[in-house]
C-alpha cells in the first residue's frame, strides 16, 4: 500500500513534516450542503442513506469536490453498533435518534453481545471499500465510531437526553451493570474499527461526545478506561503503514494529560481550550486536531479568516502535529461558501507560517 | 448588624474556621418539593410566583424547614433584569423562558438602558426584605443574578438555544454590538446586586451558565471581563460585615485561575473538575463551592453518602474554604428524602474530618 497523493493529514498525525496544515471538518458531509440534502431526499431517510454503500460513498465525496480538504471521513451514524446489537435504531423528524428497545432491564444487559462487524455491519464495510476505490488514493479515509460511554448514553436513555439521568443513575447505583454494557460495547467498537481498517480506513477516530458530562473520577472509570481498551486492541499497522488513532472527548479539556496517556496518536480538541495551551500540556506526546468554534462560520469571510489564523498562531511554530478542524460538527445552517474561505485561509496562512519558521 | 446564628456559610467563604462544612443546593427551592409545586399552582404561573414577594418568600423558606441547610437563596428567575429592560419575559410550558422582543436590531441595542432596580425590580427587593425578616437571623440569605454573557444569550437568542448561533454570530461579526449589550447589562447587574445587598442579601452569587460554551479567548473578552467589572462595583461591606461574592461559570474548569483573579471571594465549581485539583490550583486565593453531580441524588442513600464523602475527602484537610453544593441545580425529579441523606452526611462527615485533623 502506498500513501495517498496528499498525505498531509497522516503526516501531521504521525508528526512527520507537512507542506501545509491539513484540515477536514467534523460532519463535513452534511445538511449544510444542498447536494447532500438532494441525495438524502433520494435515499428516503437518513438511515437508508447510511445503510446504502453507494449513496454513503456519494455523500462522503461531496465535500471533497467542493473544497480542497485533506481527508475524507466515512459517512455513517455513530449508532450503527447498538443498532447491530438489536436495539432498533430509528429517527423521528426533528427529535434525533431513538432506540425501540433501550437497555434498562438487567436481563437485557446480561444478554448483550458484540455484533460481528462483517455480518450486521456489512453495509459499513462495503461503504468503506467503495469510498476507498472512489478516492483513488487522492486523500486518506478516516473511519470512526462513538465511544463506549457515548453509545451507552443513547442505549440506556433510549435517545438524546438533557441530563443523562438514567445513565448516571446506573453509574452511581448499579456500576456493575454499566461496566457490563461498556465492556461489551468496547469489544464491539474494537472489532468494528478493526473491520473498517481491514476494509480500507487509513486512520480512525473515536467520538466521545458525552464523556465531558461526567465527573473527573467517573470519566476515568466509565469512559476513558474503555477507550484505552479499544486503542490497545486496534490494528496498528496495515501494509507497512501506521494507522493513526484520534480520541476526541468533547468537554474533556481538563483531562488532556490522561487522554494523551492511553496510547492514541492524536487528541481532538473542542473550541473551549486554547490550542497553544493544549500543545504545551500534551504536545510532546500526541498530535492535536481542532479547534475553531463552528459558529465562527456564521461570521463574514474576513472574520472567519482572522479567527482561523488565531488558531494557527496559537498552535505556534513547527510544520507538523496539527490537523485543523472545527471544535465540533459543522452546523447545518453554515453558508457553504464560508467553508471555502476557511479552507483556503488554513492552507495559505499555514504555508506562510512555514516560510517564516525557516 | 450581627451575623446569623448559623454563620458557617459566611465563615467558609471568608476562610474563617467552621464547625462543619456548610451546604446549600442550587435551585433548592424548586419543583422536586411537593410544597413548592403547591405554592406555584396557587400563584398561577412561575412568573407570578417570582413577582409576588410573599410567595417568593414562602418558597425560599420551604427547603429550610425540611432540611438543615446553611443558607437560603432568594427565589427568583435569572431573567428578571432583561425583563425589566423591556424585553417581555414569558414562559411556555415545557419550553423554558422566552422573550417577546429579542435583541436583534442595531437600533434596539443602541437604545438599551439599565433599569432602576428600585423601580422595575421593586418586587425582588421587597422579596429580599421579606425573606430576611422571615429568616430572623437564622442563616444567611444569598442574592444572585445571571452573568452579563448568560443574560445576553437569552436576550439575543430570544430563549434557550442548543448552539447559541445568533449570539456567537454577533460576537464574531459585530463584537461592537455585543460589547454594547454586555456593558449595559453589567451596569444593570451591578445596580441590581447592590440593591439586593442594600435590601438584606448577605452574600451574592453570579451565575454564568453559558460562558463555558465560549472559546478561551472569547470567554475572557465577552464573559469574564464583565463579571470582573461587576465584582469591582459591588458593595463590599454592610454594617461592618463583609459581603462575599461567588462567581460560577458552568464548564469553566479550564479557566479557574483567571476567574479567581477578578476579585471575588469564592468560585462555584461544576462536577467535572476534581475539587481537590481546583483547591490546589486556586485555593490560596478563593473559597470553593461545589461540586457533587446532581444526578448522584438518584442513587440509593448509601451511594449518595459515599459520593458526598468523596467530595469532602477530595477537598482535603482544613476547617474552612469549602461550601458544599451540587455542581448544578437540583433536578426536578430528585426524591426529596435523598436530599436529607446528603445534608446529614455532609454535616456529620465533615465534623468527623475536623476531629481527625486535630
């Protein structure tokens, strides 16, 4: 296997020199793009779009034809794994994801088993292979999964929640049951990410969307511990190339040191932490990915450029270790041409900074 | 003025020795109490309850008759100030607060003026006086306000928001307009809190519920700067007694050092930070208030006791500088008898720790 023609994304994660600061955007294939909305309409529903490899491939590539992005990310939903466990994922308009059979009973938790990713999640692997073929080695493809704790939040609550009351009650009252859920889920996620790697993913990212809502002690025990187990079980190299892993806990800025210790190659950062401070704290151990507030993209182009430059300036000198991204998924209300400004600014300004360094 | 008979709360904030670790609970007068629901029903609506000093006094005292709490907090809404500015506060069942006239137009922002707290917010001051009389010097009364940034979020968005898109767009696109809103609001809050102090509040707290959603740089410029201005303008002493101030930015754990620098007496902590770590970082400058996850109160009494003890153990030795609280408002679904367990555990266990220290 040879590296993609534009391998700046992989180089940054592996701390090899880069020509410019690579960037991609969380949720870059999404509702802010009219072409995405058109495909989704054709698919019939969000879930049908996720489960159709050809259409998932189509939307994965859409942002790459519009913008000069340095990586593609598999288009999928974070709840495919619990769906494959038999919880019955469905979506209701305007209410987000729900499960027909949330995990509440002890017998159901005891019965939970890890799904075979090549069986129940075959459509994801087919999507990965198809996207790789379509990318034709232009840029790397990122595979991903939700973290065990984040998946458990949805599995126990049965959908989104404003307070995570049910999952927290289980953590404090029946930690044994929560550990059982997290353990099976961690095994499932490890197998799922490894199957994505075997199918062609060239880097993987774990999204811990809700770990930041835990106490410091509970985060270590119920979220980080299981991400560590996953990272330890990941395929580290394929066809002679290292497969880097990125761990992103939204709201995890207080715990960067312990996240950097679990063996991953990079940390995702939300926008609440100064990236220069994050680099001083953990930059000797891991690469960093982030971290512009997605809401900056609602400002005028000159303001977007100024804020993007601030992130690059704050990261500071050096030609590697930084993948530019937003601090959270791009909003569905983002004007598509504002993304052009962001992409061009990051590429151009980071090249200027590299010249200054020399 | 003499101090209340139980002045442990004030002593802890001022770093004077205490008999036990004092505690009160954010939103302690609220929907989890059946007697509160009864009074609210009688009042007709939440807003009518807030605007009726006799009823506001009644619900303020309700948790104190049930539990051995060390402080009372004025029952009111954080949006009284923008309501007094003429934005037209109203509540719709299940949807939270809304404004009839959100601040969106430049002319409206230019026209914004600080309300006279003794005129448009007379009902709050009447409530404070009435509560003080009813407390009869048993425990101290805390006054409070929302922070300028948090109030601005509601004022610009027109209600709650999942992404604060409008307020962030203004921050990045028209910082001049946002600064104008924040400046008028900071003046309003200063006058409002000073009027509460003149009317009898013995400590004040600023709730910055949404500052934690800002980037590190934007937090300094758009939230902290204005809280600093308020703290600088507060009445520091009344009748020979210091009036302590508490500043609480939910999600502000990364910024404790800079918050501790604005001249307040104490920091409120949410549950995501270990209180022992917070003490090591800023305990030499300020007292700390917090920080049990409110969801712990859904666990069984023995688990509640164990988690409360962990917070006290983590704070560590010494007989002052800590006010026990939740890391956020108590949930409306909390079983009232679980609060009894919490209050008794904190009092008893903190007395045991004080004996051990000696």
